[in-house]
C-alpha cells in the first residue's frame, strides 16, 4: 500500500509540475488565464473502519482550476485591439449565423477579406444591433450578429449652396471688369476656390474671382465684381446680364448697374459696400451648369444628371485696409464617404468615420458573464465554451452593471505572475523528489524483508 501512496504523491507532483509549466509557457499569450492544480487526500471509507487508526491512501488531483483575475493591459496602435477592463468575455462564433459561440478575453481583432471583424482564428466577433443613434435594439446572445465595416458610407448629394465670408482689401487698385480674364492674373484682384460635388459625388473646383472696379462708377459706394468658374470653365448666371459701364441718373450722378456684369462672355455679380466699408448687399449669384449656351455647356462630366444650380451667398463680408482673407467658405454637397477610421468606445459602440465627415454607429460589442467561470470548458486559443458547470451565459453591454469597460487600442496580457510560477515550479520539483524518496525507501524495506532467512 505504501507504494501506491508514494505513486499518488508522484502523480500529484507531476500534475503540479505540468500545470506550472503550462502557465510559464503561456506567460505571453494574449488573454490567457493561469491555472492552479488543487489536491485532496485519499481515505478508505468504511463503516467498520476505526478512524483513530486509519491511515490515508495518498493524494489525488481534485481539479485544475483556472484563475480569472484581471491581467495587465498593454496599449497598441491598432484601434481594433480591445481589452476588457473588468468582468465579462468577448463572444465569437465560427460561422456567420452566430450559433456556435465561444468566449474569450483575447481581443486581438482584425478585418477579414469580407470586412468582418474576426479574431486570429477567423472567428467572427459577435455584436448587438444598434439604431442610428447607437442605442442597442437587442441585448441577447440569441440575436447577436457579426459586424462588417463598410468601405463607403452615404450617398452623394450635389452642391446647391456655397457661402463665402471674406475681407476684401480696401487698398487694392481698381481694375476694369470688362477686361477680366482668369488666365491673366493682372485682370483681377483676388480669387478663392472651393470643392463642390455633382450628382455622382464627383468633385469639381469652383473659383470665385474678385475685381474692384473704378470708384467713379458708383457714388457713395465701394463695389466689387465677382466672376465664377467651375473647373476653369466659365458658367452662366441665372438671370439677365448687364454690361459693365457707367450709367447716370437724371440728376447726373452715377448709378449702380442692376444686372449682372459681363466681361468678354463672363458674367459677374456685384458685391456692395458703403463709403465706410460696411457691407450693403450683393446681387444674386445663381449659377447653372446645364447647357444654357456656350458658357454653361459641358461644365460637369458625363454621367451627371445634366443640371445643377449653385447659389453663391456672401455672409457679411468686410472691406478693411488689410490683406484679402477668406474667413469662411462652405458648401452643402457631399460625396460618397471613404472609410478613414474605426473607433470602439468604452461602452463597446463601434463607430466608423468616413472622408465625407459622416460617422456611422455600426454595432455594440457583445459581452457575456457566467455564474461559475471556473466551470467553463477550455477549447484552446484562449477560448472557452459554456458547460453545465459554468451555467447559462448572461449577455450585457460593456461599462454597465457587472460588466467591465472596453479599452480600444489595448490588449489584456496573461495574468501569469512569472516570479510566483518559478517559485511554484521549485516547490513542485521538491515534492516530486520527496515522493520519489518515499518510493525508494519502500523499495529498500521490501528488499530487506526478502533477504530475511
């Protein structure tokens, strides 16, 4: 019997060695949870035995229990790396249906060839569906779904309004608008450009040129003429055109032209200031890019809807004795957005940002907890499956209730304490040697008995 006791001790010590060695081997495994070998003594159980003289039958391994305390966080430069700071597990599935679910603390996720978020084994990260405001519409492990990150977002919207706010230099030299030529820098004072979009979302450059006419043309006013071009081509102003010239009233005073100004086929609008430099107003500048004649023909590329009306508005411009400066320049068109960034919030909300300025709430990372975490079944790759011992998984949102928060651009490291494991390794080795010594002593006693004559 003493041989069996010694062998049970050796077996237990070997289990302890293996457990400790496995912890040490996984000290750098993302999301790994250390294990602890737990042992119990062995006694023969009989109603006829005398407990006062009973001798134990050795030791046995009662369980190898995983320890689910928090591992340290290591920060990365990948926004799709996620770590749970607190309780809970990520939910993954080997198929798009989300039925074959596994649970992990390893948050090293990436985008696969179909734009789904997956782990290193290709399992799909499970999420809760959300509405356009980012609120979860269902928090249940039966309704989770994998999340795909679209490369594009939104539909194009053609530009309809362009707003300008600027300072026109009161000290600029007057020029004759009738001589305006965008190819000749000496025929205009200043210019500014903005990117606008057609019905297909294709970008075009609309340039506004400012010409300060001679002051003699207008009494009590200081006026500027604005000309417009799209992609370097002249465009039509909607409405009747006037010729830039000095008109006189009945009393002989100069009069402001009521209509748009023309210059060699170019049509412009007038921006008006009083003699103190305060903005009075401007003639409407409504530009059409449809085929209204030579000036408006074929401005936009083929494939657009053929007609686009742009209203250019001047938002309280100024005329001070300082350099030309554009303080505000905006337009209301958008193009199809190209993916620029993905962010995961502390509450697990996955937001995608796009080049057109839009941000789309895609989904919320699903988390799960268990009544008995140590009852989970290990399946490798730092993942677990639910079992009868673990109980039914409980779904929840990150950063709420008993669920921890999610840290984007971070990974949870193994919770193995290498120093402790090395000490345990020495202790397990000592135990193994001591039980081996017990076996050796028993063998010596047996040899002594056999040698008795």
